C-alpha cells in the first residue's frame, strides 16, 4: 500500500511540470489561504516545478508563522491536513516549514487531481 502511495505522490509531483496543473493547484491554494484572511501571490516562474513552488510556499508559510501564528493553525484545518502528521513534522524534521509546505502542496494537488478525474468521469 505504501508503494502505491509513493507512486501516486511521484505522479502528482511530476504533474507540476504541466503548467495548467500547477496553476490549478495555486488557485485552490489561494482560495484556502483566503479563507483564513491571507492573500498569496506567486509569479508564473515560481510555479514551473514542484520544488520552486514548494520553496516559494515555504517563504509564505514562514512569514505567516512569524506575523500571525494562529492563522497557520486555521490554514492547516481548512486544508484538511491531519493534526497528528503536522505535529510529527514539527517534532521530527530539521526544516519543518519545508516539509509542511510539501504536505500542503501534496494535499492540494490531490484535491485538484480528484476534481479533474471526477470531471472526466473517471470516478
């Protein structure tokens, strides 16, 4: 089962190369940030790969954590990240913000991918 999860995750990461997919993920992420009162703006070149997207998102999350820590909790709730996994990220990682950014992107990418499959009648 874990191998299947790794395959799904790697396919989602590769999908970020597709410009439309990255744009859809950013749009969904923007909506979720807006629900907690945070406006995010990324340049198109920051969406060209999973890594550049994650790095830019890490910067945003770090800024929010410093300026308004309670919004991060709200954001994690809105994005539907499991609380136990989030706590583990902060206790087990040297760079928890980067890992949290990856989790947010993967969760949002899953939502976008699910919505795409549903629209195509694959689900």
